[in-house]
C-alpha cells in the first residue's frame, strides 16, 4: 500500500503529464470574457477561455468536478469515479494547489485507488479547519477495526461484502467491558452501523443488512486506532465499564468534508 500526500507521489504524475504533453499544447485561457461577436460559449468545451462569462478558473470541467468531489467527501475512488480519478491524476498539481489554498492536503493511495482530503497541521496549530472532525465512540472505532479485518482477509478482492449480524457478533466481546446489557449494546451497534454509512466507510448493497466495505479503511485505520481501542477496552474492563455509563467512551475521530 502506498499512502502519501500527493506531493510525494511521482508515478502517476509522470505518465499523465507526459501523455498530456504529447497530445498538444495546453488550452489558451488567457481571455476570460469572450468577445460579443463570438459564437455562444459551449460549456462542455474545456478548450474555451472559461465555462461562463467572467470565469477565472483554469481547470477543465472534469478536474473541477474532481476537486468538488474531494471537498464534498468522503473520498474519490478509481473504481467508482473513473473519469474524475483520471482528471485528478492529470491535474494533480493544480488541484493540490487549490486545496492548499484552503488549508487542506490531498492523500492518495494509488494501489488501493482512493483519494481524500484532510486538514493540514501548522507548526503553531493555528490552521483553519476546512474539513470538520467527527468524533467516533469506542464502539465506532472497534467496528472500523472489524471491517478493516474483513478487508485484509479478502486477499485483494475487488469488493468485500459483510453482514451486520456478522459484525455485531464479532463486537460482542466488548459488551461486558462496556458494562451494557444485551438490548442496550444492540442499540449502540445499530448506531455505529449507521455511522459507518454516514462517514463513507461502507456502501449499501441491494441486500438488506449487508454492505460493501470501503477501501478507504485500508488507509485511515492504522496502528494508532488499534492502540486506542485496546487501551479503551483495557481501561473499561478494569473499571467495570464507563464510569457514568454515558457517551464517554470516545476512542478516536475521523474527518469528513464540510
């Protein structure tokens, strides 16, 4: 797996940019507003100076859509968003520059075929947060780990489908440490299952109760999440469950575009 911010990825830039160079010179976008005598502007023609009168953007339409998809989140997929993925690789430098302008960075995994946006961290910690942070409960994070285990056990399968009951059974080991009865724990599992879809970690399928696991989990779930769940589990087991039996069992956080 190759997880990196784009400025450290060299492979795709070379091929995409070299091929673009052989296809001809870059479009002339020096004139922003067309002359009145010109024919009506074709919005689908990226070789024109702009997509609308007064447009000062320089990215072609598909690259703009790729940038917008990244900002909306949760991620861009080579499999699901083929045209936008190609546009991302072709105009990666320009897209990253625009993301950097709003204190965001681009994370790309070429092997997995996934890209997403995250907030940058400044040395003084004063960077504005363009991407909002969503807190994850202990059980949310534990469910992420279970889903990731299914991904890793799939041996590179294109799609990994898992059922809610199967995941809930694997999570049952945490019920005693959390100090929850069966019905309360089932309610919390249901809430975490909903959060997985909300944050883009799973995709619904045609079969009720079964989802496709997002390849994003190969990137964002790492040793720190595993350590957080283990530490929380051990702390709760030693204390007999969360002290106030409330929503205090947060273990980590994730980012989603605002």
